[in-house]
């Protein structure tokens, strides 16, 4: 059974239909030293006026950046980029384009897509940019040891904390183990500070917390074993540890009332300094800054056990660019991907305001949460994904009800695991029928 994929983005992205075509003059391109952001595409200074590359990229939020990128690339190389941002059902449209023989040259895919889409993609394993990608991100665009996708966006999920409140409570080190996290909670509470405040009324936040034991155990393998009924939620290796952490957020937070709290409640309370920690991710950067732009915050990994070596940050590389294996402009497409990486500081960091997973980039202007995430990745202390990417379709929302019942005190650990298992089995069976 091939599990359905869940987009790792927590915030919804509005999709529009737009075709953006670059046009420009025919000035001569220039070459400079690698890494200065001014290289011409490929190894030649000659302009390629007759080449047109079609790009099918799935996020409408980058429309303004795309317009400038297309114009700049046309002026520098002579190559025209026809950049399409699809509307609803982008994968349905993309499959139809392949079936009709009209596939784009470059396609935008998500983490977890490559077990089915690799057959339509060009092997990029030998490209020079692969030497500068963090390993976890490179793995997300790979299949069976071959690289098929160029990663260009990643997000981190962990615990966001208020550094000033930690200092006020006399806490000088971030917790590396679950016991240390409990000690942090006790110190905060003793100082009159509420440690946690979780919005467990939102299924998306519960999805992310339930993904933690999956990443600890091995997300893909665990999902496969659950679907094959070789394992159950009750005997997952880190399920008790998950409940221990979940209990901490309840005992030192809003308790049973947490199921009535939502995104805005949590964000406002945290940004106003009313709570010290929230289980969230880098996507909260702009929200917190809009409420309290001077807030002193950081991000650390969720510890589930007392083995600090296991405490890694959940990081998902969410977007990849791949080359269609039907493209008649394969070399030109490879040149563009290299150019995009060579200019990553300008387009990915400065204009898209995302952390691109390359060791050559300066992310210091993207805020404390992204800086902390990048540190975990650079140190090799990051999980590859949020643990939810291979859940059966629909289970991402299903899981909320059993976990909310537990938070409300209406269910114990055993009953919660049984309910989760029943929902998983139902969704897995439905997914296998539609394969």
C-alpha cells in the first residue's frame, strides 16, 4: 500500500492560476566566481534567445518574486521562463499534462512525493549544487539513493520559548531531555510563570505533536508497519513517551481547557508574555512579530526521552524543483536550477524569506526561529520530516478527536491508542482501495 501524502505546510496557501512569462533585452551575460550571486547560467557566456523553459510551481505566494526572477533570468541568459502557478488540484492537472504529452520542463513537488513521481523526473545526483545541500533536505527529494529534486524551502517544528521569561525563572540552558523539560516547567511555575499554553482545539497542532513519536521511531517504516498491521499505536516504541510529553503541556498549561483554545488565543498569549513555551514552528515567526516585534524568542527540539542524543528538531523540506524526464530542454533546465542555487541568497532568502537548505547561505535576517532551526540542521541534529508525510489520507484530521478526548480527561492512554488505531485502519484500507 502506498500511503497518501500530507502537505507539511501548517498555514494554508491560496492557489491562483497565473502564467508569468519573462521578457528582456539581449545584453551579453557575464560570468564571475562561483557563489557571488552573479553567475550566468551554465558554462557559456552566450545567450540562448530561442530557449523557452516551462516551470510549473505550486505556491501562489511567490508571484511577485517569480516576476522579477523571470525578468532577471531573461536579461542575464536570454532564456525565457514561462512560469505557471496552478489553481486547485495541481497534481491532477500535472498528471493530465504528462498524459497529454505537454508536461512542463520543471515541476514543483512536495516532500514525500518522490516514491511515486521519481519515474517522471531526471536524475540530478551528479549536479554540483547537491554538495551544498544539508543531508536531511537532500533525502527529502531523493528515492532509492538518487536525487530527483532541488530543495528550496524548509520549516522546523519544536518548542518556541520566551528567553526573557526563562531568564526571569533562572533557567540558563534549554532542556535536552524530558526530565530537564519537566524541571524547566517547575522552575517557571515556581516563578509565577505559566510554562505551556497549547491550542489543542486545532487539529493541525495535534497532528504535529502526534508526528513526534513517528519521527523518533522512523516515520516511513512506522507508517508502513501500522498499515500492514504489524504494529499498533499501543506498542509503538515511543508512544508512552509521547503521552508523557503531552501530559506536560496539559499539567503545566491550560489543562482540560486547552481543547477550547485555538491559534489566535495561543499566539496572542505567547506574544504578550503570558506563557513561556508553545509547541509550534518557524511558521509562527511573522505572527509573533506582528504582535510583539521585539520579543526575545528561540526554538528548541522536543525531548521525548532522557537520552539527549535522540533529541532532534523536526525539520521538513517542503518544496522541491525537479526536471521532467520528457523535457526536450534538459540541459537548459539543469542550468536554470544551478543558477537558482547560485542566486539563492537573493531569491530564496531575501525575496521569498524562506530558509533554503544550503550551507552557503546567510539566514541571519530571517529571525531567531529560523536561525535556531538552521543550527540544528547544520549540526546534524534534525529529523527528516514532521512524521506525518506518509499517514493515510484523512488521518491527519481524524486523529484530533481521540487526542482531544484524552486532553479533556474523557479517555486514558489505552483507549486513545485503540481509537487512533481504528481510525488509521479505516483510512489505510480506503487508501489501498483507491491505489
